[in-house]
């Protein structure tokens, strides 16, 4: 068995979900530049194909991570084309504002389908392939898993679930030698931030598009590359996220007090505002729907 030495991704076989844009695309390019072999999956075929070409014609497939059969099939195909798997990065995710009372329940359902079930399906399909001494799974959670903002309840709930999946899988894979990491990012310079949180309702609460300010993407990608190389249990970006995480109750109280003034008006705006998902979603069965 090949053992990887030092803090390098060279030679690693890495599967990345949500690789058409944002974190996934930037990570694919950087890992490829560092000597890794990458395989990509996502929804936006044209963009995904462009990223794959920039990564030495890396194997790629269209895949809706919210569809378990698709994920099983695509992961098996890509792992076969890579000739094995060392790392899976469960990065695919969506966001859309949602007033918990009076908002569209489909937003919650779609968010959970992609951000929670999609991560679970990805780990379920890739897990057996990374269950070895060099194996590593990285799930992309968020600072939103720890600090919860108004209108972001669906996203926060999904990212808290992702954190739980990562922490659970770490224990379940320990006997194989594989390791699991959880990534916590604040508002990065991606479409997720600009499209997901740059709404009129959000501005009514905080007076601008973001709470903490948009951080550059580059340092986050550097952190993920190092985490993959060293199989770290936690990744943060910006750096101060690591300071906030141990003090979740205090941070939550500060947020609740700081943002309370504009919430009523923001909820009124959000209930009538046409805010899209950060990535257009395919039609899929609504798993939570039951006949009366």
C-alpha cells in the first residue's frame, strides 16, 4: 500500500461534489496543480466540463446528490476511472432564505435534500472506498452550524446536520484507519454568499449583504488543501471562526441581541421576495411528502 508522506496532496485520488463553481471548482484546480488526481461531479454540466479540462481532463459526471441511485452509480463510475479513492470532499450545497413561519416549506425540503441527504448519500457511496489507512472524508459544514441567523434556519439546520454526520462518521471509520474532517466557513467570496444571502430581506436586518463581511476564497482553499494533506479533523476560514466555535452559546446570544431590531420588517420582505436557490435544482420527488 502506498503511504503518503508529508503535507502534500500529490498522488491522492480525490472525489469532489459540487465542483462546477465556488469552493468545489477552486479546490479541484488547486489539488490538480498540487499533483492530485481529481474526479468531479455536480449539476452544471457545461461549467463542470470546463473545470475538468482545466484539471487535465479529469473524469466528471452530472449528478444530483439528492438522488441516491444517481450518487451510487456516479461515485462507482468515477472511482473506477480514478482507479481507487483516497479522499472524498462532500461539498455540494445550496442556500435560500426562509422565514420559518409563513415561508415556502419546499425551501426547507430542498435544502435538506441537497445539504443533508446529499452529503449522506455521498459518504455512503464513497465510504467503502476510503476505508483504508490513507482514507479521508471532508464534509463542508459552515459557521452557520454553530451560530444561527434569522431567515437562514433551513441552511443552519442542514449544516448542523452535516457537522453531526461528519463527527459520527469519524468514530465509525476509526477502525479502518481512515479519518474525517469537518470544514467550517464564514461568508466567503462565492456565489453561495452573493446569491444566497445578498437579498433585500437580509439587508433589512443588518443594513448590508453580510454579517461578518465577505472573506477571500483563496485562504479557505489553502486550508482545505492542507487539511487533505494532513487528514485534519477541522478546517476553518477565516481564522477567527476557530475562536467562535468553542463559544457557540455566547456567539448566539450576541447575534440575537445585535440583529433583533430589523427582524419583523425583514420577515415581511422575505415572505414576498423571490430569492432563488444558489444553484438551480432539478425536479426531484419530495421525500417528506405523504398522502393523507
